[in-house]
C-alpha cells in the first residue's frame, strides 16, 4: 500500500486572545492541485492540496468513500489553471 502525502488547510479557530482588527487581506493558496472535502449535506468543507494530479485523484478516491468530494483543479500563481467543477445540484456564480 502506498502512503498518501498531502496537506490539509483548516480555518483558524478564534480564541480569547484573538483581539484587535481582523485581517482584511484575502487568503492566498499555494501552487498545487486542490480538492474540497465536506460531510454529506454540509455547506462548507476543507481544501486539500496535493503536489501532482495523480496524488490529488488518489486522495479524492479515498475520501469519496465517506465524504462529498469536489475536484477544484490546479492553482498556480494566484489563479485557477483548470476549470473548477461545480458540485452536483449546485449552481456556479459567474
């Protein structure tokens, strides 16, 4: 069995020490291939980055057993290189 290697990005959790003005700069994504994983029926999920498309598709196949998976595609230099796929039953805003 081959070991999957990918990184998970989770939203930051607010604590009592988070005081002051919130950041206004948008979150920047690293270059790589992304999938979005969420619980079935949930509105939000987490983005998982892989270094190449093969490992991204392998991770998507593994998560698809118990979660809802959306393949977002390749992100390079702040832009999406491949077209993002819309989840089933949801509309994409233009």
